[in-house]
C-alpha cells in the first residue's frame, strides 16, 4: 500500500482500528515489513458487526483471516509473521491503561482503549502510527500526540479527480465525414484509450461526439437521442445517455456535482428501458441511509416506509419534474418503480431490473462491491455520486466509488462519465463549487 512504504529503514508499529478491517479485511497483510497491532477491543467490535446488514461480511472475513493465522501459529497475543517482507501482526491484550491519556480522553469507550494502546506503545519507544478510516478517531489521535493516518490501501492513489470518462481530440475533416457516413471510425488515438471513453472530436470544419467501443473503434454518439423524453444538453450528458441506453454496458457510473443531471438521466434511462423498450421489469432505486446532518433511519419516528419517505422523496421529486402526475401514478400503480434503503440489498439477487444506487459517494468500497455482486441476470446498475457531498465520515475523497471506478475502467461491461455542467440555479452551482474546495 502506498502510505506504508518506508521512507526510513526503521520498523514502524501500525495500530489499526476496526474501521480499517471493515473497509479492507486484507489490510492485515498490507503493511510490508512493519508491525501491525490490533487492540483486543477491535476483535470485540468485529464480533459485534458480524450480522450487520452491510458490514457483516467484511467483519466475518477479517475474523476468518485472523483465525487462520491463529490456527497456523497457535496464538496471536505474540507477533506472528505475515507476508514475505518480514511483517508481523499481534492482538494486543495489554497497554490499555488510560492514565497515559489526557483526562478529557479517559471516557472508558472503545476509542479510549484503542488510543491508550497506541499511546502506551509510543511511550515505550515504538514508532507508532494509528491508522483509521474514521475521521474523528484520527483527530483524537493527533490530539493526544500520536501520528495518525487515513487507511488508503484500497484507494486509487493520489489523483484528485480520478477518471472522467471523457477526452477531447483533434481530427481531420475527412475523419469526421467518415464517422457521420459509416457510424464508426478507426482512430489510432482511440486504440490506446479505455473502453467506453466519450470523445469530443474537433476539426476545422465541425465537431462530433463518439464513444470508444470494445472493438476499439469510435462509434458515433447521436445528439438527438432521448430517454423517456429527456435529451442530453451537454456533451457529457449525451455520452452518458448513449451509455445508459446501451444494453451491453452492465455497470454505469455517473459522477459530478449536484445539479448536473445524474439522477434525472439515470431515472429516465431506467424508465425508458422498462416502459418503452421492455428490457427490464422494473426500476429499483437504492439510497444509503446517511442523511444530511447524520440523522439515521432508526432515530426517526414512524414505520419503515414512513421513515424511508424523506430519502425516497428525492427520487419522486426528480420524477415529478420530468413527467406528468398521471404518468407518475401509472408507474407506481404498475409496480415499475421501487425506492428502498440500501440495507435491503443484503441477501437479494436483483434479476430483470434496472438498478440505480443513488448517493453512492457515501458508501465504502466493500459495500459497493457487495451491491454490484447482487446484480442478477438481465439487470443493469447505475451508480450516481458526488464526492463533494459525502455524509459518511469513513469514506475519504479518494476511495469508495472513486476507487471502484478506477478499478473497473476499461472493462467492456463498465462505463463512467463525470458530468460538469450544472442544470440548477446559479446559487446551487456556487454552493456546490464551494463544497468542492472543502477537502476531507
């Protein structure tokens, strides 16, 4: 992993909290020649998460890996070798005395126990780094004088924007004529690009939109395509619409700021596929239960459907702005649209469905992979996301959906487009731009 490469020859001690193993159970083996320490309370927290609807699988995976090490080496309370670079791992049963922490941090909770282990090991002369996906935990660690790092082993790296899915190239006028006449174009530059990249092609006599196909040919993107009455306005929206309506692309990622049309494009493409083309039986929209301000579902009054209403309303607002009330009523009466909390996806296989995962920026990478693994036969999934509006503090700017996009780009079944043109009011565009500059 990039953030553990030694800049000095000294062996470091990495104290991991539970959030790291829930994000990436394989983190146990990613620290090269260094020592990994797991406070025993981490095992307790993993046990408590074993049946969690979203994180249970990853908790069980981490516990299974630890048990394999236990069986192989007999015990884990002393360092056992991990990997081929001289690293080790141990479960720390001691060093839990909280008197080494400032009085304001002696709260008796699990964070206190983890901080105490790290602080006491550092006081004994170890070069300790506390690694966490949890932003408040990293702040606490720094406040008690510890080096704290965000776990980045499963992320894409140092790129801020990641992969946009679009490129602009200059071509000859003859090349554009061939593209318009034949619908395809063999272009040397396109052969080096990932599959499904959208191309804005410029010549001295005009321009055209294209998309790199699995055959590495450039395929014409027609500007007049529509989905359920919606036309693309910008180049990115037109390419996105072309991808959304392509039955050969099974996973579509739509990124961009608020107001760029991500949800509207996905919803209209889904309704087009279900109602007009009859390619799927229904549209299923999943929304994560991370509300603005952190007001989770369990703390709201009412039944589950009543609790879900504020989250589902955003989908119905989008639908109501795109079509008439009669059409909305028909869609709902025929059971062609479901809006569900993401917790309902565990244990389901979604067949014959156009699946939209809204607000995917708030999902951890492993949760996203679980979602994708539930997509069944004759189904398509669309991820919509805006990394400037994350409500889950465990998801950094460079991981989660951004890391998934980076891993999948170029595969014939996957396509991504980052939308840049806002269709909302100037006020909304201004506020979104301000949010982009607040890096967490």
